[in-house]
C-alpha cells in the first residue's frame, strides 16, 4: 500500500465525465467523502479549466487526477507539464508513444510535484484495433506483452506508474516492482456489467486489486447507480476484502 492510501476508498478514482462545471460540482459535493480522487478529463477541463481543480482542492480533501493524456514533441510536453505542476494535482497522464524522450520531458517538467502516469493501451482497444492500425502481429497478438513493454519504457523514463487494465497489472508489477503504480480503468463490479458495455478489457474491483492495481478508475457503476454514495461504499468494501 502506498503512503497516500490509508483507506480502501482512497483507491477509488471517480471520473468527472460530464459536460459542465455545474454537473461536476454536484458529483464532487456528493462523493467527496466516498472516493480518494476525482479524475478531470479532456471534456471537463476544456469546458471548466483549472477552476474546477481549484474547486476540488478548496471544497474537499480529495486529490485530483488530471487525465489529459499529453502526446506532443518533448519540449511542448515539458512546458505543459510544468503548468500542470502549478495546479497541485496528484497525477497527470502522458501517452507512452513513439519516444521515451517525451515521457522523460514530462517527468522533468513535473519537477517532482506530480506523479506522471504513462498510458499504455486504452482499455477500449482490442487486438483487432491494433491490427487495423498497422501494428506488427507480435504486438496485437499479445496485448499483455505490448502493455508490459510500454510500462518498462515508462519506468525507465522516470514515470511513477502506468494506466493499464486490471488484466495486465500483475505482469506490470512482476516485471517492474511493487512501487511502480498501476492505475486501472475499465473496472466493473460484477453486479453492474451489461450487454452494452463498451470497454473491452474489464475486470472487477477485487480482481484488479488482487492483480496488483493501486488505484481503480470507477465511473459508470457509481454515476448510474440509484444511490452513488452507497455504491461507492459497497465497492470500497469489496476493495477492502481484496487488499
């Protein structure tokens, strides 16, 4: 357990995947005592800007995961990450793309103030998707190997961890070590999975924790519940039982 994790709920990251600051604030106020971090992604950040991060910091004890998935030339990423570091967020994301120099630039720009997480392969992506995109067969036939390779690159560049599915967290930990963070989206409690699920590589909270995940990004199961607070507590209990 990392030093920033004191309770099971601290492992839950709730994504504020909403279109307006007003909607985001409603969930922030509702779930502030039930989750450890709020994830601010592209849609909300474009609409609300840094002000929504200031709101979370001023109104709650929760930390912020800024999920912008930076992907640009190293100099641009370094400067952007330096601006992100000024916002006081806990984590920020960078794609593990064509060059490790971009990742190293992000780490340098963060100046030790932000944990940089490398995005390996999005959980919505399947082997067929990678094949269609022109990847070599060895990379799309074995997504576990692809994710692990990218995690090794991220670690070598100085990243604090990676974003990967719960299906890959165990291999990442075995390859790199327990101190290298695994943040896992695509988390679905067994009682919430539907036929309309659009994530390809999903796992349950307990399954992800047992595989070595440190933080779980859980949005739809909480957001769409009749009682989001009760559902978050139920998920935290499942996490506690698996730790």
